[in-house]
């Protein structure tokens, strides 16, 4: 019985992230539109877009290779697996042991790697510009993320997300300087990795500064649907990760039955809504940066996270 | 068992001798490489199934001193590594070697090189060790200059020879210090000897110079990106994938085994050099447009990662933390093994590209994924493995290295506590840059549209080469899916060196790896791969079933401007431009000068980029000119009269006597 319950909880987690991801994207868009005094598309617009894209034929470049066609599904699968590994409403789910924070970071790296490859496949200059800039950002964002992961992992004595969440939840961690620094680094990396303002603008096409959109310009139909869904999943993943690491309140510890799971789920929804609103507000208040200002922005994240880790190395209670 | 390995070495030497005789005949290549494949396979089986330690003394070498050979857990691991690489390289060469213009320059030295590498790791006294080491250096040097008429290869051979000699000299001096004044000869005697701290530090420095110059540690790496690419591709694979590991063996054998208990500060130079090597190596690889040289620079990066982990192992060992030291050593050895797998694979791919197009410059390639689909697939897997992407093997060893860094706040020394997080950040930076580097390598060379007529008419490579590449692809997957098996296989090595080992991994549920405790961290490559494959499969099936499955082929959209030529694609140089702009000023003193004519002026606009090889320019060029200057001065000594020569001899005698008197 317990096994069935575990499998069920794990499946619920997997499909919940998949189902909610477009809603979160729609929610952020809606809030942003309201803040800008626009009516904005309805909340379920991302679902409609996905359905429409899935029903359309794929318009494929003549010289696109097997890689170009395989990448959307792989990116989607990799991002989905990574998103399913982040505890959302409960810790210690059935498959949580199969990967830790470093694995999640690396899985996102795999998705980025394949995305950049696919961007180069057709041999257009826009694909190249996107891939090259994305990797330049990643070369700073990834170390920053790893160092932020290190500092959190050193506080909890584990890289296992469930253990970290349990530890923070138990209140032993308290308020720490290194946690605060790591949080800032995490947020900066999340903004950059999800192609949000001020690093990239998710709402634009055909701008010389675009990055993520430049990489997917040649995609259409179901391939584009997969990539869009993966992008939504990634946004959800980063938000869940931040709330799981820094604000795990309300999350269920292990196997307490249906009631706590519902509480955990509700609190997760609320936290996502709050973080989503904050993201929309931040994007509304900020202007986009020039491309070569971004390394400085990401460098801040790298230095903060390195500082956080150093603090953990030299002192037990900072 | 050690006798069987020696027998294999002897057979290698026999094949080398036979190759001298037959190398000009047609089909000789297949026979020689086939024989090498068989012998390497035999040696691999011997090493895998060798039981306990065995040793033997042969009446060879210096009279009355005999040659000692021994097979222990460390030698076994490196034998497996060497002979796996050798077997795949030989298999690849059965096909690839047919394109060799002058096989007589390659065939005799190839078996010699393999035999010498095998001999190094079973040598149990300095004489046998250095003999085998020099044999390895000279055989590989002969292979480097096999195409000595191609531009740059003669210089590569010269630089390699100088650095190899320097390295061997350092190792010789290190062994001299280890042997001490009594002249303890065999390794078993050295192991018992006690060195004072100053002398032990000196040995460490000499080993870092000697083994480090062979492995490619910065700043001793300058020969590596010249020499490795100059050799035929299967030899490049061996030099990068295997010979650098022999250098790592030398470092481990001397520092961990012969030198006695370490001091904590030994780890500082090793960690620093490792981290600097990793970052500088990958940064140079990112700027490189020669595919094989790019791979050679990436070898430097990976050697840096291995040394970084070894430095952590030294720190833990000095502080009496055998489990943590075992973890670090496992990470280092696992990464060394993985690097052998994927670097061989990548060099094989580069060799296939070279035979198909005659080009090593990625700026002239492109679109090869269409013409050489299987090679492209193999190369892609190699790129993913070396970029440390899960669930492949490169990630497993890098994950272990990160876990090692996370244990290190327990180190008591403040210096290390400040150093290790910095080193960790540099490791993460190197990993991220490696991914960028290999997206660029694969993306520019294999994807896009052909940038030259040669790339347009490329054809898939032969079956033997493909078999070797696909075999390595399979091993990359297997080592990534079952890292626990490799970790368990490393347990005897860590027991031998550190008297500690990691918990048994293959008994973990679901074959996860749990290096410390389940609470701390666990990783399961098999599960991750299964999840990804299953969810990708579900997604693809569901989309094709419930959505559309139609496809229409049209010219590339390119934002509404189709039909632009292949020259409008991103090139290797433009791909790395953003990274060069961010990091270049620090690492290469790189700058760009844009000359933009004012409106109305019809001059073309120009952009010029400058960058410097700082290590070469600040260290080697002054050294080289100093040597030339001194040699020029001393040249006068050749033209003295007999009286002056006699006076010089007399002066030297007096000077020596005075020195002797002062000494006593």
C-alpha cells in the first residue's frame, strides 16, 4: 500500500509540474500586462498556443539533420526530469535519490547544450548569434549556480534536495549571511537562465539583442511546442527550486498521508504565485541590458555565491 | 601475472622489429595493427583478471642490479586504462592506417610506443622505470615527426624532445633524492626510506616538473598542443588519452606510494596548478580553430581536473582522513579513465574528418552531420561526455570531484579552506567553458552548411574506424550508467595507497552511487538515462499520435532572408567572440581594434584582433633567447689555441680544488 502511495505521489509530482508550467508562464504574462495597464492574454493562453502548435505541420529547413528533429523532445524530456526531481509539495519522494542538486544543474546544462547545437544545425546567422551568446552567459551563470548550490549544500551538509529542504524546514539553519548571498545569486542566475528581462526579453522576436528566441527561430509546429513547454518547465523549475531551498515552509516531510500533501500543494501554489508576481513586477520595473553588460551582472552572482561558499568554509555559523 | 604482461611487452617489441622489415609492403598496416590489437587485448585480459600482487626480477639492465617488475593494484588499474586505449586505437588504425602516405614512418614505432607504456607502469625500480619512460618518449617523438615535412611539425618535434628530456631529468633527480646516499635501488627500498621535510618537498617539486611536463600541467604544457596534433590521429588519441595518464601514474606512484606521509602544504601547489591548468586549457581550446589542437588543449584542461582531485587527496591524506582521500583519489582515477575513453573517441572522430576532407581547420568544415552521420553521432556523444553532461561518464567523475570539494570544510588548515572553494569555482568555470568549447567544436565542424568544397564531398569513414568509435561510445554510456562498478574496481587502489576505501557501491539499491552517505548525496546515471529516454519517448509518441506528424521541407527561413550563402553562418571565431571579449583580456591580453571609416568615406571598415600566448611569451621566449645568448658567448671556446685550452683545464682544476677545500 505504501509503495502504491509513493508511486502515486511521485507521478502526481511529475504530471503536476508538467500541467502547471504553462499556467505559470501565463500567470506571469498576465500580471505583467496588468502592471503595464494592458488587459493581457487570458491565463490559459499558453495551453491554447501549445495545442495550436501541436496540430500544425512542421516546416523544416532543407538541410536540417536528425539532430535538429531529435533535440526538441530531448530538451523537453531532460527539463521535465529535472523539474520532477525538485521537491514541490513534499520531500523524499520515490525517485528523489536518483539525482541531487548538482545533477539538476547538469541536466539543465544538457538542455542548454543541445539547444545551442540545434541552433547551429541549419546554418543561419541568427542561430549562431543565439547559441554563442547563450553559452557566454552560461559560462558565468553555471559556476555561479554551482557555487550557490555549494553554499546551501554546506549549510545542510548534503546536496540532496530533500535533505536540504528538511534541514531548512527544521529551523536549524536559521538566518545566515551565506544563505542570503546564495539566494541573491540564485535569483540572478534564474533570471538569466530563463531569458527574462534584464538579460533577455522573452516577448520579443527580431531584436539584435535576442538570445533564446534567436536559437529557436527555425523551429515550428510540434517542435516549437516542445521547446516552449520546456521553457515553461524551466521557469517553474527555478521558482520551485528557490522556494524549496529558501522557503520550504508548508512542505510535507515524507509520507504523512493525503492531508499534509494537500497543504503542501496549496502552499506551493501560493508561493509560486507570489514569486511569479515578483518576477512580473521586477520585469516591469527594469530595462533590458546591453549584451555585454550582462557578464557584469552575472559576475555579481558568481562573486556573491563564491563569497557565500567561502563564508561557509571559514566559519560554521555565518 | 607480471610475467604475462612482460610477455605482452616483449611481443610488442617483436612486432615493432618485424614492422621494420615489412612496413613498406601493402597490407602491412593491417597486420601490424591487428597484432597490436590482439596483444593489447591479451594484456587487458591479464590486467583485469590478475589476482594478487606479483613481482619478478629479470637479469636485465645494469649488471648486478637486475630489473625489477611488479604488478600491484595501481599498476593494474593503469594497465587496464592503457590497454583499453591501445586496443581501440589499434582497431581504429586497422581502417584509418590505410590512409597513411608513408607507413614505414609509423608502423615500427607504434608497437614500441604501446610496449613502452605498458612497461612504465610495471617497472619496480628507477632504472627500468626511466628506461621505459624514455622509450615511451622517444617512440612517441618518432610518431610526432612521422609527417615531419608538414609545416610546424618539425618544430613540434623539437619542442617535445626538449620538454621530454627536461621531464626525464627531473624524474631522474627525484629518484636520486628518494634513493638517498645509501643508494637504495628498488622501489621497495625507497618505500621504507624516510626523507626529511625539505628533501621530500624537493622531490614533490621535481615530480611535479617531471610528470607534470609529460601530463601537460601549465606552464609546462607548451609542447602538448604542438606535438599531440602533429602525430597521426590514432597516435594523437594514444598520446592525449593514454600517455598523459602514464604521467599521472608516475605522479601517483612517487608522491602517494614512495614518498611517505605527505605534509598538508603539498596539496597547495598541486591544487593551484590543477585549477589554473583546467581553466587555461579550456580557454585556449575555445579560441582554437584547428580541431586536433583544440582537443589537445582540452586534454590539458582534463589533466588539470585530475591533478586538482589528486591535490585534494593529498590534503585529506595529510590530515588523516582516509575516506575523503579515497573519494578524491577515486574521482581523479575515474576521471583519468573517462578522459581516456572520450578523448580517444574525439581524436578518432577528428581523424575521420581529416581523412574525409583533408582539413583540420573547423572554419573550412560544416555540414558533416549529413555526410558522415555515424561519425557525427559518435563525436557528439564524445562532446557530451567531455562536457560532463549526465548521464554520460564525464559527469559521473566530475560529480565525484564536486562531492570531494564539499567534504573539504572539515580540513583544519585555513589556507586550504580558503583555497578549496576558489578551486571549486574554477572547476565549475572550466566545466561550463568546456561545454561551450565542445558546442563550438561540434557545431561549427559538423553542423550548419559546408564552408568549403572539401567538406561538401566528404564521405563516411571505414568500418573499422566506426567500430572503434562506437565501441568507445558504448563504454562512455556504460561507465556513466554504472559508475558504482568503476568505483568498486578502484577500491584496491585506494586501499593500497591510502589504507581507506569508499563504501561498496554495487550493493546499493538500484545501483546508485552513494560516496559518503545516502543522506549526503546520491546519483544514479542509469535511472536518469531511463527517465530521460522514457519521457522523451512518451513525448514523441504522444505528439505524433495526438498532434500532427506532417513535415514540409523548405529552404531555411533565416528570419525571412533565405538563400544567403554559407559564409553568412557563424564561424568558429565569431562563435567564441563573446567569450573572448569577456575573458580574453585577462587570459590572452586580447583586444580588438575597430577601424570604422566616417560616413562618406569609401574605405572598408576593418576589425583586427590581437591575442597573446602569455606563457610562451613571458616564460619560454626569454628562456630560449637566454640559452641562445649564452650559447653564442660560449661559442668562442671552440676557437682557442692549445695554450689557452691547457690554461683553461688548469684553471678548472685549481677552481675545483679550491671549492673542495672550502667545502671541507
